[in-house]
C-alpha cells in the first residue's frame, strides 16, 4: 500500500520544463512534488541534443562540463544543391550554442529542483486527474505499480509531446498533421563531422523538416531527421529518408551507428489555452516548441520559471482558479508567443518551397553579413537578389 | 458497417522504440504508452492511420 499524498504544487514529468517549474515553485516557498514515471530522469534520451545558451541566466542554469559535449561556433545551412549559408555565433545565439548530453542536463535540472526544496518521486505515473466541481485537485497515480492519490492545490502537466494531463483536464492539445514532425536520429561514430558547427540540410531530403548533424566530439555526431507528418507517404519514412541521406554523403556513409532515438515534435502555433481551474500545462505538453527550429528546451524552461512562480503564488493564496493561473498564461505569452507565431508562419511558408527556391534563398545569402539573424533580415537579403521569391513573403516584410 | 481492418502495434521492442509519437498525435487519444508497452483502445480507434504515418520506425500496421 502506498499512502495518499497532499502537496501545494504537483508537477507531472521531470523533463526540463517540469524540473524548472518545480525549482521556481519551491524557491518561492511552495511545497512541491515532482513525479516522473521513469526510473531514471533524462533516460532514454529523445532529443537531437543541440541547444542555444543565451537564456541560461534568465532561468538560473549554470553550464557544466558534466553535460556539455561541444560548444559550437555557429550553424551551417545547406541548400538542396549544398550551397552553404553560415551563421556564426554572434548572430545565432538563439539557434546554436551547445551540444549536450541530454540525460545529464535533465538530471542537473532535477538536482536544482530538489536542492531548491522539491520532493522527487520516481517510477510514479499519473493515471488520470482528480476533479471536484470542475476543478482539478490532483491526480490518481501509481507508484511501483501501486495505485494512490496525490492531492494538490495546483497541478502542472509537464508530460511532454505525448501529454495526457492536458487532455484529461479538458484542455485541447490536439495538433494537425502539418503541425507535427516525426523524427529519427542515429548517434554515429567515424563520421566527418565538424565540431565547430551544427549543420542543417533543407529541401526534399527531409520534406517539411530538415536533416541535422550535431557534433558530439571529433568523429561522433547525432545525425537526425524530422519529416512533416502531412508529407509522410509510407511507413517509417523518417528512416527511409535518413538512410538515403546518409548513403548519399560519403563522410557519413562510412560511419557506424551506435544509438537510435525517435519521437514526435510539434511544430504548431501556440495553444489557445494553457490553464484551467487548478491546472497548468508547460513545455512540449503545451506545444511550446519553436515551429521553425524544432527546439523546445529553452521555451520549456523559460515558461517553466513563470509557471513555478505563479503556482507558488496561487498555493500561497489558496486560490488556483483559472483567473489566478491566467497570470502564467499571460506571462509566457508576453515572453514567447510573438516569436512562436511568427516562426510558425515562416515554417508554413518554408514547407511550400521547392528545392530550386531553397537554392536561390541560400545563394542570395552568400557573402551577406546579417546584423541580427531573423526571418525578416533574411528575407530582406533575399529580396535584394531574387525579388520574385520574396513576393509571397511580403507579409513578413 | 463495422470496420474489420485491425490495427497492429508491434511494441515488443523488435521495432517500437517507445517514443510516444503515436500517442501524441492520435486524434482520439486512444493510444497509451506505459514505459515499455503501447496499447490502444480497439473500441475508440477508427483506423484513421495517422499513427501509422507518425511512427518513425514503421512499428504500426493496419491490415
């Protein structure tokens, strides 16, 4: 028999967004319970492991050699005919930075949450939400296979792409097929990767997505692909496309695969609703992934900090009504929504471009020095050389 | 007309990597991931095939 539990703030899922939420709720004085269904936080890894770094101070992450593999200088974007556009570090703070060991990173964030005062329960899965008078008041859960209840003033779903908590609570989180990428990645050794760059290959090699090469060390890289679900034709398309890409690149075809991960990534516009009475959603569960880059860690952590602060306040006031929790919804939108929406529109456009157009776009950027990397600045550079391409993008200019 | 086609999720680990892609995209929320087991609710599933396409390794078939 496992005893029922009671807490101020219950966070479901100890990924980056969940741990960050737990940490900031605890820092603000709340009693916090962070539950994780797996036995080991961060494992198995389901991630390309590339992340930007300019947001670390905002959420209180101290970079550590324990989980940083490589600090890259920039990103290279390859057009279908493999013309290269190089974005160096100065302009790409949002897109590149570190290649990390995600399991180590996730563990660090869980340690930070625990050190701030949160309790962590492993092997503990939520099964459904408890509701009273339409308000979420906790979850039914099971721990080491034993059912029990956790009652909380505020419940937070940080349960990732496959989120159930939002659906149970009645918050619509369904996404359209064009708003999901299905992804596969190999860790490869004996490849010709360049540890100075994260590489991205666009066009038909990965319909509606891209192929990425994130270097882990000299000769070792994460080689992965995302394909837009609405462009998938058969079974296991990501594997078919990725294997074809590798076969066509001798520097990778000679490599050996030592690991494989897969998963779904949402590339959707921001959710219309992320809170309800007694409930908040954060991170991938709230579809906060950047629809252009597919990166979700920074947004999940930034929103997690706001979520934790609002949760602590709601618990202190003993009022977790939707009205009170809306402070979180408003807070993360003020910080992230404009860019998420703009990048979703950009993604929608990019998915319609032919290989020929991709080549022209990258060609137009040859030798261009952008002061700041943004969709707007890139389009202005392209307009100077190929005005006919940017006609369709007038709304961005 | 009952739909006689059946959905088969190979989740013994031969193909499935337990990534949850099918769970997240299922429009009817009828696929469940329990660490090392994927199940679906036959009564709710409409064989829409979205999960078949979403699976990055081809572990879901409809026959």
